[in-house]
């Protein structure tokens, strides 16, 4: 079975790329969604994060307020590294378990892993697809998510440079136009992976 890691910059279109892959019958695991589930109250990872970062990141319901957590960790690189230490091992174990459960029936299975290169996991995958976009598009999309320009730039800067990710990937799709254009690029990648 071909295993495909989808990575790229923040707000570049990884989720949309994953939707296009799913529409073509390729199962996709999104590690951001896995991470959100693991941060729930009562989950060991969530409890560890709450202990580490304190009550200021908790909402009135006792759940972790991801927006508040994000403000803390992106304001201090050491805090981001600590969050990653607490969350990434469990996220990647869940992803590996999910991938193993896919078997070979689909031919291809994919996982969205935004920090693939940052955590040094690229060698575990058959192929890597990098989703890229112009920085001005990233900033606009992050503003639509409620981030200030400074917060958006801090999040972009916290990741490995997009040019490096593009250079290291097996495939690159560039999300700088319409959804149709991105979908056509994804279709080309799928055909290549299937040997068509």
C-alpha cells in the first residue's frame, strides 16, 4: 500500500487537498483532528497539557481553549516545543494505528501531518505531498480565522520554511488560484501514485 503524508504551510489548503483525495476514494487521517480529540478533558494528553499550561487555558466547561493555548505557545518558542513534546507522540501513534488498520484494500492511504518535517517523520511514508500557497494568501486565510497579522506571522514563522518543505517533498501542489485548479493538481498526483 502507498502511504502518503500531506504536509505544507499553515493555511495553504491541506484540508481542502485531503477532501479532494477523499472524494477519489483515498482514506485520509487528519492529525489536527486527532490532536483536537486528544486534548479533550479526561484524555491523558489533554490532562497533561492542562497541567503544563495551567488554568488560564481552560474554558468555563473545563475544556482546553485552543485559541488561548495557541496564544501562549506561539508567543514563546520554548512553550510550543513543550506542547509538541506532550502531544506529538500520541498523535503519531494514533496515526500509525489508523494507517495499519487501512490494510492494502484501498491501494493508497494518506495522513495530513502539518509538522511532518519538523518532527522528522518523512522517512516513514512512501511519498510526501506538500501543499503550498503564497504568503499573502496564508495571511488572508489566517485573518479569516480571527488571527491578528502579528499572530499569523508568528504561526508561519514557527514552521519550517515553505520553500524547504516544497524542495524536500515528492509532490507539490500550489494553491494560488481556484479550487478547480487545486483539484486538477491533486488529480495529477493521484494518477501518478496509482501509476497511471
